[in-house]
């Protein structure tokens, strides 16, 4: 019993900063969405249209970071300080390579993206402008995401949390001054630029740049990487090891996010109101993912440590404990989402049609929240192990074979609406959770990593 209490304490010690970070991110997303939503359904749709591509870009950076996290965590578990140092240093080289490539690609495609996504003609210009502006500081955004993973690999969860908190504060404050025109509040005239969607984009870009500079400062000062004594050194074998783990995750995230892009383009064809409801409902649902994604970081780090220690029992115990805790927390979250879906949608938009449609789809997805929580933890477990190829294949199958194909059939053959499409999204998540659970119990990872 004492052993389990110790493990639970370790899990919460690593998980609470990530949970707080997720909560802060959701708060700023809510505020951001509500600020833009106050401008009307068209503004929400313009920002939301390219949101899935922005998610893809961020996910690619995060996925490369997972390779660094896994190598650092496994080396840390094996007490190999020299490898921890070298693996952490590779994160900087990865940041420059990935960040520059993503920035160039995003700036090139920004004028054409809304058209490719099938967005309504009335929102294409603003959607293109929004995506271009937030792509300018993408190198610094990549630094936040990849260097955060390096810090988590050495169990530093608090620094990424604090930096995201500061970024969120900057984003909200600058949003307020750039989105709205000059107005009076409580008899006091407050200056505002009145830039609308463009102002929201500039605020986001400023927060990205601020976060990137701050993250590099703290990453450079972390004693685990020992930059003060060793400087920056490129190590090809360890860089390749990070890539071997990270590239399948990149492919998995790309498959999922490209699926979201295709998914969004299918829904965009249903009209501005259904698309606005879809976009806002996705944002609203994020709050109920907080336990899953918070505990996922702890799962990746602790499982990586257990692999480094060559302990099968520790891998299983950590995974079981985190899955049970997350399932219970997200069961509660799902119940709350079901009963308060309408009030949640009302926060982000005054449009009654958008609220009604968004409420219906949120209630549909609420029933799968506990299962999605287990799915997220198992993804973290396999990432910590470095076993990333199987999960990629599962994502490929469920995203495109269930969600996308199913949604296309629902829309184009049966002429059904947004609710049917969200049912396909739930089926995708349930199927992927089942496949990952099956893979974990088959224990193929045991022989691959020679855990005793």
C-alpha cells in the first residue's frame, strides 16, 4: 500500500503543473473565443477556419519534442547524466530546424488556405490574414513547445506552466486593447485599436514571441543540460534517436490534424452557423480535457523513467494508476459537460442558433469523455516508452476510416447535419482507445525495450 501511495504522490507531483497549465490555456482560449465571438458568427468562423491547421502546426512541433522528452526521461531513469545533457541540448537544434521549415511553409500557404478548406467567401480574407499574422513568430512558438518537452523530460514541469501563464496574461491584455475600439468603462475612456480579428491575431503573435524568448532563457539556465560548462553541441547519434521516436509521433499528429482539417472542411460546407457552432463547441470542450492532458505529461515522464530503469512492473503500475485516476476525473467532467452544455455555449456567442446546435453536439461528446481520457494517457505511456509506430497506424485507420469517411457518408449520402458528424468523432476516439488498450495488454513493448 505504501508503494502505491508513493507512486500516487509522484504522479501528482508531476501532473499538477501540467494540469494548471492546461487549465490556464483553456481559460485564455475561452477568453479569446468569447472576445472574438462578441464580434459575431462570421468572426468566430474566420478564426476557427484555420484553427485546425494551426493545431496541426503546433502538434508537429510538440511531436518532435516528444522524442526529446522520451530520450531524456529514459536516460534520467537510467541515471545517465551525460546522455540527459546531450539529449536536452539536441532540443535547440531541433527547434531551429523545425521552426524555420514550419514558418516558411505557413507563410507561403496562408493566402490560399481558406479557399482550400472550403470556407465561405465572406470569411476567407480575414481567415487568411489571421493565419498569416500568427505564423510570423512561429520559430519562437516552436521554441516554447519543443524546449518545454526537454524540460519535462528532466521532470521540470513548473517552468513550462509558468511561461504559459505569462503568455496567456499577455495575450488577454493585448487582445483587449487591439480587438475593440476606444470605449468608456465605468466612466473611464479606455483606448482601443478596434482591429477585430486582425487584433486577435496580433495579440496571439506577440504572446508567442514573448513566450519563446522566456522559454529559451529558462532552458539555457537549466542545470541538467549544463550549457554554462559545455556550450551547445550537436550529437548526431542522439539526435537520430530523438527523431526515431519523434517522427512516428509527427506522422500520427499529422494524420490526426490533417483529419481535423478535412473534418473542418466537410463541416464548413454545411454553412456559417453550423461551422461556428462546431468551432465554438470544440473550444468549449477543451476545459473537460484538462485532467487527461495534465496527467499525460506525468505518464510520459514516469513511464520513460521506468523504461530507463528496465522495470516492467513500474511501467504497468504507473499506467494503471494514471488511467484509473483520469477515467474517474473525466467521468465527472463528462457529467458536468452534459448538464451545463447550454450555459457553456452561451459564454462564447449570443447567437441562439449557434448555442442550440453547439449544445446538442457537446452533449453527444460528453458520453465519451472518460474513454477519451484513457486514450490520452495511453498515448502518453507509449510516447514515454518510445513505442510510437503502432499508435501512428491506429490513428491513420480510425481518423480516416471512421471519422472522415463516416462524416462524408453522413453529409453527402444521408444528408445529415452536424450532430451525425460528431457521432463519427466519438466513434473514432472509442476505436482508438480500444486499439491502444489492446496493444498495451499484448505487451509487445516488453520485448522491444528488453524491460526485465
